[in-house]
């Protein structure tokens, strides 16, 4: 009887301790709310943002945001902290980025992924067509896991240029020529730590 009583009291004590365990809050802003200087699109899943930065979840309602400049690239993540797409301030004038957020319970010192703004360098100086090219494929060809699509820098040329088209696997599928060429100049690529999402 004493054994049963002691066990029951022990379980009640553990339950009480866990019930009073508190979330540890971390107030993030500026460079702490970015990966390699790239901020998060305000429409990102807030739990996903905190997970991407190495925290368990977000304290929803703590967020703040501001419009981005024409030269800024931002990324959007889902609830699993996977990059959905990117946004280019020079193309999307009404895009905002998160500037403040409270995340709870730090679980890692490293973000889940890194972001790299990479020039599109092809052999023999070949240029990549912006239309019909898969940006994920371009990043794979450059050694990364995926692209933050729509965060690319595209240059227009009023001249006849020989361009190549890259598919989803990073292979050159064909060439194209037009009198008005749109060239993929650079892409925002994603490299997942330990290739967990690859």
C-alpha cells in the first residue's frame, strides 16, 4: 500500500512540474530574423519561420512587418519551414518582410537551411533563358538543393541572343533565340543543412 501511495504521489509531482514548465521566449528582429541577410516574406507561416531559425514555434500576434526595398529579395516558408518561393522587390512593389517576431524554445544554434544569391554562370559563357527555364534546376546545377523561385534577377536585352533552357533536373534541354531576350542573371538558392529536405 505504501509503495502504491509513493508511486502515485511521485507521478502527481512530475505532472505538476511539467504543467508549470514555461516556454522560453526569444525576441527576434533585424539580422536575427533573417538567414544570411535574407528576410522572410510577411505571408510566411510564423511557426515555419521560427522552425527555420532553430526554434520550436512562434508566439503568434507578436509579429511586425515593413515594405521591402526595390533591391531586396525575401523568402516565404510553409509550416514545415520549407522554402515555398521568393519575392523580388523590383518586381513586386507591394511586398513586406517580417521585422519583429517572438519565437519560443530554442532547439538549434543553426538554421534549417542557408540562402545563397548565386550568379548564373554557365560553361563557355552561355546565357540562360528566363522563360521556360526551371529555377530549381538552375540551383541544382549550381550545387544547391532548390531555388526560392521568383526571387531571380532577370535582365532584358533588345538584341538577338543565343540562350539555353534548363529543366527541373538541371539539364540543358534546348536552345532558343528571340529578338527580345530575357536572361536569368542570378537566382536565390536554398541549401538545406544535412540535406534533410533534399
